[in-house]
C-alpha cells in the first residue's frame, strides 16, 4: 500500500501514529493554512487550534503539492478534515477514521488532556454529533473505520501498518 490518505478525527492519535511509524506521515496543515503571528508560532500547533487566525490564500496549492509528494514517499498520509474537499476536487480518495457517537465525552476529555484551547473543545463538544454525521454521510470516502471507546487510530490501522 502506498499513498493512502487517511483523515482521523481530532484527538484520535494522528500525531502519535505519525511519530511511531516510518511509513506514516502526519501532514499537519495549520502552518500552511494560516498566516501566523510570531506569538502564535511560539504556542505550538495544538495550542493554536481553535484560535482566530488569518487564512493563507495560497493554502490549497501549497498543501496539495505536499500531499502529492507525501503519497510518493509514505504508505499513509494523515490529514485534517479541512483538506477533504481539496481531495475530492482533485479526485484523491481517502479513508475516514472516526469515533462512534457514544464516545463524545471521551474525545472532549482527550482534547482537554492534550492542551487544546477551550474554544476548540467547545466547538467539538457542541458539534460532535454533526461532525460524526458528516463522516457517516461522506459518500466519497473509500473506507470508513469507526473507533469504539478507548480505541485510537493505531488500533484501527494495526492490520495495515
């Protein structure tokens, strides 16, 4: 398997998986999607999620180039939700990995435990069911894997790694 794009829900372990396996890359988008201030850059990726930022008008071109390059060099490319529309427009299939609806409180706690801003926690908390429905209804996804309580992306991907 080479170059499979995988979107996994926030707090499911993308960063951990990307660091643990050499055939996996966590292709974070935050530094390309926004024009960050020096103070925001100092906070780190997790701390600035959910904060107001200035959008980068060249984001899609920059990210698409990185994504296509990553497909040549890695078996799995972990991407954020914001790039799925970009994938669809460029005919790039992807897998979705996301929690079942009964895992809401677990995921809210995961976000708090990893230091995400409370603004982001509230966004996920208020929209959790809708976010899951969006993934359930995504007809473009090549594969869907639903995580149960206590499971992380690594659990879902073990047989493929």
